[in-house]
C-alpha cells in the first residue's frame, strides 16, 4: 500500500505525472487514471494543497460516526 503521493511536473498538463510511493520498499507506481489535478495557492500557503480527480477509483474508506 502506498503511503505517499508524489506529483512531478514540468509545468504543463502533458508533463505532469502522479505516483503512489511506498517508502518501505522503495517502489513508486505511476497512477494513470487521473482526470484532473488542481493545485491550491502554493506560494503563500505553509501547507500547499493538491486535489486529484480519478476515473473509476477503487476505494476502501473507514470513517467514524458521531452520535
């Protein structure tokens, strides 16, 4: 399972690649089903944000419900 996401870009959509990175075994897997990447305001934020939109993602979500 990946524990980091890595975005590498030359500043163009065609030159942008996204990887799921597993630091335990050193294997990076390129993610190919991404429809859109949106970057937050990187220059003025302490923690920049990136929103990835996937095509047909397989997900496994665990959440807590408040009572």
